[in-house]
C-alpha cells in the first residue's frame, strides 16, 4: 500500500514539472512573439561620404574661402594642411656678395570637413564653381539602418537583463561581474548608435586641391667663400709681403743654428785639405813613374 502511494506521488510530481515547463516555454514564446511584433524599423540611417580633387588658382585663398563656406553651411573643418614641394631650384650670381635664387615649387592643400548631410550636394556644387577644373569627385552612401536597429534591440535586452539580475541581486562575484559586463556592453551599443546619428547628421567630405607650379625669385647672400677673396693685384702684393716675411723667418732660423754652421765649415775645409793632399801625392807619384819610364 505504501509503495502504491509513493508511485502515485512520483507520477503526479513528474506531470506537474512538465506542465510548468510547458507554461514557461509558452510564456517565453509569447514574449518573443510580442517583441518581434513590436519591432519597428527606425528612420533611414544613411551615412554620406564624399571625395573631391580639383585644381585652383591659389591654394591659400581657396582654403580660406572653403573655411568660410563650410562655416556658413553650418559645418566644421576637421583637418587641413598645406604643403609646398620644391620641383627645381637654381642660383645665379647677382654681385660679389649676393645671388638671385630662382625656385619652382608646387603647392597642395588637404582639407577634411563635416557638413550637414542635406547640404552636401549644394556644397559640392559650390566647390565645383571655385575650382579651375575638377579632376574627380565621388560620393558614397552607406545604409546603417539595420545596424542601428540591432544595437537598439541589444541595448534594450541589456536593460531587461540588468533588471532581472537586480531582482535576484546577491553579493556573489559572478553576479557582479555579469552585471558589469552587461552594463559595459549596453554603453557600447548606445555609443555606437550615437556615432551613427552623428555621421548621419553630418557628412564627411575630403578635399584635395592644388595649383600650378609657381616660380619665385629672391635675392640671397652668396655662400661661395671663394668670391669673397681680394682682387688679383691685392693678392699679388700680399703674396710678395708674405714672401719677405717668410724669408726673414728663415734668416732668423739659420741664425739660431750658427754652431752647426761653424762645424759644417770646419768639416768642409778639412775634407778639402785631405782631398788636395791626396791629389798632390797622386800627381807626384804619376810624375815619378813618367821619369822612370823615360830613363
């Protein structure tokens, strides 16, 4: 009898658990169906970017004019630079201490601007009027509507998850770490959507512009030191004076060596005496040989 009661209790418990699982599953399906049914596509999130390369009369004036136009359209300049590269240079002698420097250089400008998206076409038309001619221009449209919706739904899911974690809040480290991770991910999704909104509102346009090669002349100092030497007559006279100075220095140097000079003279006369003596002896011997031969 006891065994039958226990078996009936187990069967009832199993049926109860199955029923709870079916109710929970149906509830989840219903909530997912409700979520799917309430999803609405956001307004179009079209990001526009444009590029232009064009030739102008003067790069600096064009940069100033573009800045004014961008400001008038409600945009901002994000980045700009102007660079001049020397193509060729030469120096021609102008006078003894000056040269005429002739330089050919090329100037280019680079500017990145953010303008309201609805005024992008109007802005590009204005640039085309400023340019001497346009080398190329392009525009790209990127639809971020789906990515925006994905971030929005995921952010909402994070909010729901955080609320559920808070309801069963505990001091366990796993719950705290999960909550922090979910919150950080929620912030990332919100930031991404804010960036998309900003890029949709303001389009980015990159401008590359240049002008014809410019030739500029200017007078500069002569850096050739040879040209600064005195004239020939002056240099000749200076050479004579310098030679006389060197000669005097040699005489002074010799005067410091008078002992050596005396020794040298003594050696010279000694050698000369022995040479003369040997010559006389040889002459006398030769004379005796001749006399003997005659006899």
